[in-house]
C-alpha cells in the first residue's frame, strides 16, 4: 500500500469524529463511576486522626489523572465499538463499504482518534499521574497520622516515638486475617531526648503482622561518646506503634510510579538483592501500554461491523465489556504466573497484544 493511500481523507476524519464522541462519553461515564466508588471507599476512613471529608475530596481529585490513564483502555474499546456501531445503525458503514472502502481502512480511520488520545495518556502516565498520586498520598498520610508520616518519591518518612523510620518501598501481602504489610529497605534512626543519634539500623525487609512485627537482616550501629559498635542480626522483633495500613496508604504504589521511577527502584532493589518482580511487572506494563490499547481496539472493531443488520446499543456494549474485561483478566493472570514462576515480565506483557494483533489480522482477512 502506498504512503499516499494512508493519508487521512474525508471519510477517515468522519469516522474519527464519531469514535471520538463515543469514546469521550464512555470515558466520562467510567470516570464518574470510578470517582463515586473511590469516595464511598474512603468515607469509612474519614475521622481517622485528622483525616476530614475535605482531605478525602482533595486526595481523590489529585488522583484523577491516574484514573483517566487506567480507565482509558476500556474507554477506547467501548468508544470504538459504540462509535462504529452508531455508524452501522444509520447505514453509514454500509455506504462506506459500498463506496469500496475496506473494513481495515475504516478501522484505521477510527484509530486516528485512539492513537492521538493514547499518546496524550502516555504523557499523562509519566507526568501528571505520578505527581498527582504522590501529592494525594502526602495529603492523606499527613492528615491520618497527624503529620508524623511524610510520603515522598524517595521513600516514606515516619516518626515512631524517638525513632525516625525511612522506608524505600512496601506493599500489602495476603488477605483478611492472613494479610500483612511487607516493607523493603527499612532504616531506623533512634535519638535521645537531647537530639543525639543513639542507633542507626538498616533492615533488608520488615513485616508488620497483626501478631507482631519483625525486622530481617538487620545491620545496626550503636553510637557511644567515643566509639561505635556494629551489630548484625538475622531477625528480631520490632516494637513499633506504626500502623501497617497507614504506611501502605502513604507509600506511592508501584502502579502509580512513572517509568523512570520504576526503573530507578528496580535497579536499587536488584543492587540490594531485593525482590523486584512486582515493580518489573508495572515497568513493562508502561512500555506496552500504547501497544495494548491499539491492538485491543483493532481486534475489537470487527464486532461493530458484525452488527450492520442486527443487534443494537446493548449488544455492542456487552461485547465491548466482555472483550475488554477478558483481555485485562488474561493479562493479570499471566503477570501473576510470571511473578510466581520467574517468567520474564517483558514476555508476559508482549504475548497478549501479539495474540490480539493475530486475531485482528485473521478477522480482517476473513471479512475482507
């Protein structure tokens, strides 16, 4: 196909506008539901410490760019199907097909909208999304802990009596009664009443469980007036008043970090022999985000063409939801298996879009 034939024409712009309208409408609805769910989910924490309804609203608003980024793939699929479906319902797709325009060319016109918005979301995912989430985490943690916890990109700082705690990364493990919080690279600075540093401890990891907290692989330096004593402990109990749920809320989670921040964290964790697979999963998800969106939409668009003479809004909407959810669940399952069995994360992120593109090629060839 010549390059001149790929230049946007009048029918391409017409299809792109139709898809844009449907995509923005679907995106707005998804965002509204997501925000309502976020507000309802946070209402139970209002009143915890100094955490007020105002803090909650501000935190949710700061998270809007990240929510737009997360919801966009679903909105793109729904918008593509519904936009082309609306053209099919008015027989405009039939007219385009009668004019000799192939289904692939019509789909490429729809992808003009998807491509432009995908580029905007990639930029958002690297800038506004992480910055907004970091700011939201700072506001929430400061309000709930009475300013004793500060969340920053370089880690989390918290005050535990006369001890200041710095945590590089952390996440929740397990669920229900078996759930606990795992922290990586924990540093504890203990001071006396006069502000003199008594001990400096660094633990490779820590676990905050309901039954008690522990520090693992501890390297501690005790400072005397004229000497410093170094201790190494494989494991020891950690008497702390810090709340695990508040800590995980305060930490900026891997899914909310930019690609550069994820890469820096992964290199740091590898250098310190820490498990970085959870961060690697989100690192590669950032790289494959635009490919996933474009492949998902291209594979889903034939559903709209299948409704040229039958089915309506409800059927197309159902197909879009099932297709999008199926893809997301399959990708989550592959990432989970990769973390358990040590499969390269880039491979599990490459397979789903590759399969989708294969399905799309088969669909367009079959219906050419």
